[in-house]
């Protein structure tokens, strides 16, 4: 509550590590109009320190607690050693450096009401600068700006950033604002940038290094791309789509939101082995290079994924960058809208794509993979300290939230939701807002009680289970009832709409179900001829574990609607995991029979992923050889007869993934050794590297496969990646042991994408017997992984180490680890239970 310049605070926030919610609230009440002027002097050698300086200007409203005592100090966040701070001055006066629990403490005796300036000389923190031999880049989400420079690191203190970089003369640089001027002295140059618009600290960004800049103007919008790709084919094939997809996304969003692009510039950088697919830095998006630059062997699916990624990051310019969540407990809010809008943009920018099918295949398996587990988390999660914010990310906010949002759009209508979102963006532009703020804006647009609807969808975990009763008499339906309850046995209700298809030999009747009660009757079904079979969730919009009509199983290929087939495949797989209706061996047999019958590439990706999963994770080792041999034959046969190049590539990947017989391994070696792809399949350098890795993990008896592949690789960044991974794939157990032991050192985990890729091979099911001994130590490292790594690292670390195991011993190891740590970080506990879902289920299904 404001009282003139004196907010009444319950108490001064304690000085503690991280950024507590109490500290954030106090600072929000007393700090405003913040600007940062930052200078970094970046040496060419990545192991040399980076001298830096900054001036922070802000308005300060004196703060008093209830005893009318002025707070003793203002806390600036800096997660570094005290030795990194050289000098501090306030309003021109040098003051003593007081540093405690990741905070630089500024005595309020040196501050004055109104405008203040704090100037600091320091050495930049390295942990979020991602320094490489020839380039570096910041990645500061969610609370990592404080690891680089002292700041108010919370999303609701937005600020303008003015950056100055001194770098080697041959380097390029990019930040949130355009270049103001630059000057060179000897082999160094200084680039001064203009001030940015106001943005939260987590969106401040810069990239610097040996990059190739490419500038284009598309639809009147100038854009610059920085990249390190060397493959001329990838460059030639990718540049037009990269620029055009961004332009298309901007056009769509300006029309949908009725707000012009909110920032003065729009650039992007493609970074080798970037930790995420992309990061939405305002006006300076970063992407994983391999997500943007595709070769002539790229499938339609890969191209669609690139379009969706670009649309997602561009949508963030409005949803997240223009309007930002107030606190990271609402981080899902920016992600749900980025995904929601990306789906809409892709529908327009890729008109040959099946939007509904893409939605089902992209979101449902990934959402279920978390929500069915013992570690399921709700979409909205409380957060006491920003140092825990990274643990909020995962499949629920990226995949369940868009499903929820589509249900909301279905409930409200597309136009009402769009108009509500326009009002929301306009009201909170360049400011912060909560989910509650949005619900308050949307509520008048619909008669539905959104707060009640919100409770089960956003604040609770899990999914519903559906059952049905279809009674018939004299060949006609006389009653059709659908019942819903929580998968956990609770009587909770997820209000939603979905479709059920009655399938006949010559047509399909699709009925809409408004599941607003725990049990609903479908009166429109009564009197219809009894169908050959029923398919639940046939339009792919409902959420939950749906029942399987067993008569459908042998008739899957007769379903003409690709979305209905996708929903059926997902329903079958989820029922298998729940030990209902069908077992893994039978499902594998059915999927094999569909490899040469499924016409849609997206559905084939779904089928091949599930089939590979069944072979490796849900088949006992002593039965795997015969199943794999059968799948190999079916896959190769389907590939030879397939005419579509994208589907051929997917089938070849499945063949490579499950190859177990001597014949299959020899065939793969010949393809790799001769560099001669099967007819109609395009294999590129990356594909041949993948093949070499597949042969190495199988201990194929040929000398130096990986060393020979290393010589073939032309791109220096991709060479380094393979060099890093080679010890993890060694046929020598002692060398693998040494590689794993090296990961205990933080310095050896810097390239997270390399680490998790290597771990996936280290813990491949073929290596499970010699790698299981690493599991206990891997779990012990988890807290350190969370503390030192980026937001997705704990989850990808766990999935890389656990997903290849299926024995009761592995399940027991995880249970014992958690039982011995009753006070273990609850969010890491949840991540572990999520990642262990596959071995938990496999051990029950198979042993």
C-alpha cells in the first residue's frame, strides 16, 4: 500500500541467497524508472576475466516499516564472489563494499528520495556468459542476469539497457538495441548500442563473436541474422525460409493483436548447440543453429517444427516481452500464449500443414508424459524464491497449457478470446500482469465461471479417466453414457468438450460431448444404428485417458481422418502404459503392420517413436532380439516401397534406432562406410554422424568409426561436439568410467546439449549392464546440476540417464534415493519421479 513516498512494509526482507518474493515485493514498492548502462571488455581468450562497469539509475521512494524505521539497505543481486567487486559509488560518493549472501548491500543513508545513480566497477560473472573459443552469448532466464552483473533481477522491475562492448576487431555483436556507433583501436573495437525499450532483466541479451551477418528487409522490416553455419547447402536452402517465416509471423501477430511490433528492431542469432530451441530476447532472438538451418534431407516434419519455433519466439515479443508476468510463478502464461499463437501462425504460414494434426502430435504425448507420472505438477505453481524458478519449466507449461488454452477458446469462442487478449495486451503494454489479471479481463466475454474452470485445469495436477457404456437393442443404440473421474480415483471434474466418432463401414458420425458433469448422456446417439466401433477424442481436443473399443484395434488403417488416427494411436499407447486393453507385444505387432499404410508423415513420426520406445523400453532383453528383427524387416520393406522422401527418412531413422541383427548392423555399416544412402533417402553429414554413433554404441567390429567420422566433419563446432562425446561411446568400459567421472566437475558440464546427448549413449539399453553403476552418483549430482545449470538441464539430465532402463532394480534405486531424503527439494523430487515413469511402468509391465 502506498502512502506518499512511504510504503508501509510489514518487515525488511532478510538478506538471503536468491531473490525471494518478499525482497521482490519490497523493491517493487520502492524502486522505479530503472536504467542500466553496462560496459564489458571481452578478451579474445575465453579463460581470461572480463572487466566491466555499470551505472544503475533509478527512482527511490524511502521505505519505512511499521515502527517508522527506514530500511537499512537496498539489496542488489549479484551471484558471484565478493572478489569480483572492485568499487561502488552512490551519487558520486565512493562507499564501502558490503557483500552478503549473493547481494551487494547499499546503505540507504547514501540514497535520496527521487533519482539516484549507483556506479560499480566489477569483473563479470562467467556462469551465464556461455564462453566458447570464438564466441559467447548470454542466457539470463529466469534469474541469471545476477550471475553476470549486479542488478534488480526480478521480472516486474523493467528497465532500459544501454550496452557498450569492447571485443576483438573481427567479431560481430548483437543486443536488444541497434548500434549507435563503433570505433577501432589496434586489434580491438568498441561498439556502443542505443538504449533498449524497457524490458525485464531476464530478456537482456548480447551475442558476440566470429559470426557471419546477413541482413534483409522483408515486408518492409529490416532484419539481421548472425550465424556460424558452414554448410553451403544448408545456408542456400534455409535463408529464405528463416527470413520469410519471421516476416509472416510478425504480420499475423500485428493483425491478431492490433498492436504494431512493439520494439525498434528485430534481429536473431543462430548459435551452435544453444541450450533451448530458442530464447525470446526482445529484438534479438537466439536460436539453436540446427533448428534453423536444415539440409536437403530435412523432412516436412522438421520444416514444420522450424516454422513453429520461429512463430513461438516471435509471438513472445508481445506475450512475455511487451506484457511480462509479474513473478515467475506465472512463467507458464508467456509460454502458453507463445505456443498457442505459434499454432495459429503456422496454420496460416504453412497452409499445406494439417494444423489440428500438428497440435495433437506435438502436445498430447508430451503433456501426458508428465501428467500421468507420480511427479506431475500443475500448470500454475507457487514460487517463494527465483532461484527455484528454473524447476517450473517442463512438459506441463509447454504442452498441457496449450491444450487447456484451446479448451478455453472452444468454451469462449475464437473471436471473444481474441478480443479479450487484445484488451489484455493494450492494458498492460510494457508492464506486468498475472493470470488473475487476464482471467478478470476474459470473464465478461463468457457466461462460464472461469475461476472455477481455472481451478482444476491450472491449479491441480493429473488428468481424467473416461469410461463408457453403449447399450444397443435390435441393432440400434438405445443409451450412450460417458463417465469421467480423476486418474488418481478422485471425483474431480475437468470441464471440457471433445468428439466421439461412431464408425460405420461406409461413413462416420462424429458426436460432440460437452463434459460439464461427471457423467453425461449422448441423446443424439440414441436411435442410430450400432456402429462397427467407436473412437474417443476423435478430433484430438479432449484431455485424459480415453477408453479403447477393442473392435477398433484391427481397423485402425480404415480410419480416413488423420487426426482421428493420431488420437487412436495415442489412446492405445496410453492404455498400454496403464496396463489396460493391450500389451506392448501386441501393440508393437499392430504398429509394424501400419508402417507401410500410414499416409501422414506426422502420424508416421508418432508411430515410429512409439514403436522404438516399445522395442527398447517395454520389451525384455531376451525377447527384444526377435521383436527388433521383425520390426527391422517391416521397416526396411516399408521404406523400400515408400515414395515420399520425408516418410522414407523417418523409416530409415527407425531402422537405425532399432537395428539389432547382424544383417541390419552390417547394412548400416556399409551405408556409413560407403556414404551411399538407400534409394530415395537423403543422408547428410549430420545423418552420417548419427549413423557412426549408432554403430559405435553397438560396438560394431570395425576400427575407428568415430575417429574416421571426425575427419569427415567440416564444421568446427560439430567437430568439437563429436570429440566431446567420443569417450562416452568408447568400447572400453574404463574410458566410459573416466568420462562419467569427469562430469562431476562443473567445467565439464558447460555444453549441456553435448552432455545430455553423450549421456543418452552412455546409458543406452545396450550399455545398461555396465552403466547402471553410474545411476546413484548421477542422482546425487542432481541438486548441483540444478544449481549450476540452465533451466532444462536437470530434466534432460534425468531423462538421459533413466529412460533406457526397465528393471525393478532401477525403480527401487530411485525409490530408495527419495526415501532416504525426506526433505529433498520437492520440485527436483517431482522431476525425478517424472523421468522415472518409464522404468517404473516397464518394471511393472515386464517383471
